[in-house]
């Protein structure tokens, strides 16, 4: 994925004046311890992690300022989902480098292949990263694949859940205000979603890849913007207009990944 300058980006300190930790990929802490389918999206949750909500009036602005910002760089041109996962785990103190996550935990499938009927056939990005995360023409993966990879990396030390169908506002009021960041799927710079290649999944379903697909860590909101930790952005926290975020998030199936440390 290639990043393009977008004037809708807003670097912020979330009104707190707190510097957010930033890592270049080469400087990550390490430890040896450790698109839309043809199916309709429903307003339900899959393995939704229960979060405590406050009885006080819901805040209109909030921002988590200490999610590590790991830059995607040219080494991982299509590995945004994995970098978001590594950043989320690092937020909870689980240090794993991107290469280890990609090579030992992320399920990867080959590129879709064209058959005699002229159609492309390939695996489901909900289960696998499609293509090569080290290559610029890698497709990507969705929440189910990242949940599987994080569970592989974390073992039984944390709970990881795929959340589907919740609005960004609900994610913020359920998780963000409780200092629990979540990974969301959207588009690069919250650009207008476009249909990409289509292929047939193993179950016979026609799948259309939505581009430019991108995964970021949702960390905050205010009256007009949502704030994310974006591996393609120079600033640790970037704000995008709410309407742009909601459009991109909906196009990618309204999916998110939540992690809770030490619950199992």
C-alpha cells in the first residue's frame, strides 16, 4: 500500500499534551518470552468481549495516548494489519517484533489463481492473509485472520475477540473510554472505498476485495473526528473526519479486534 498526502489528516496530542511512544520498525522492543463480501453485515458481535461501561454521562471526546506507533516503512508494504496487532499487544506490554508475528503466527495463503473458466479462485481473507505481506501487491487480511494470529502469539495469556457490526461511536463508548484500543478495518487515509479484484472462495462465495484496504488502531474521538494510530502516518495519532471514517469502516464490513490482557 502506498501512502498519499491527505489534507483531512489531523495530527493531534488529544488535548492532553502527552507524547505518544513512537517506534520505527527497526527499533521495536523485542522479547524472547514470548473489503466486503457478498454476505450481508449484521449488527451483531462475534465473540464480543464484555467491557465495563460507565454510568456517568458519556464523554464527547477521549483519546488513548500511549499506543506504540510502529511505522510500516517500505519493509512491510502490505502488513498494516499485523503491525496494528503488534502495536496493540505492545500497548499491553507484550513485545513481539513484526517479522516474528508475520513468519510464525499470521496464517498466509497464496494469491488467487485464474482457472480455465477465466475466474479467480482463492482463500478467504477472514481466515488468511492473501498474498505476501512483504510485497507491494499483497492483498491483506481481515479480523478473523488477525484474531487467529494474535491467539497464536499470546496463547492463553489474553482474550482476543472479533467484533462485527458495531458502529465506531459504540466502539469508542464501549472500549476507548475504558482505555481499551481496538484494531479497525478501513481504507488508507479514509479514502473513498473502491471495488478491487473479485475471486471465488472455497465455499463458492464470490468475494470482492475493497481497496485501498487498511487497518489502524482506533484510539479516540471528539465531536467531529475519530483518532487512530496509523502505521502509514508520521504522526503518532491522526484524526480523520467522522463521516470519512464511518464510510470506510462500513465498506470493510464494520469489523474490529479487541484484546483484553490477563482475562484467561
